[in-house]
C-alpha cells in the first residue's frame, strides 16, 4: 500500500506506480510482500529489498529458480 493511500486515503498515479513496483518485487523474488523475513527485525518485502540494495546485496532478492534465465548485470542496471 502506498504511503499516500495509507496516511491520507489518496489514490493517484503514484499509487499505481508504487503497486506496480511491489508486484515486480514479488515476481522477481518469488515472495509475498506481507511476509516477514527476519525474526528480530520483521520487514515487508519492500524493506527487505531496500536493505539488501543498500548493503550491495540486491541479487540475493532474486528467486533462485530464475538463476538460469536471467542476466544479472541487466537486473542490477535497471
């Protein structure tokens, strides 16, 4: 859920773009957004992806089954 909708109940193009980004994260990772990934610091998929990206470990988010079909350099680039 986008912050604009969560805090103010506003729906806009930004909401659609945010939702599309979350859907892409779900497709690439093979995980649902509402799952918790760490027992001590529970994060949703967005927080988990952001933490991995900041740590330079963005490729760890990838679903292992996509390993043979993807060019990792292109994934990091975009």
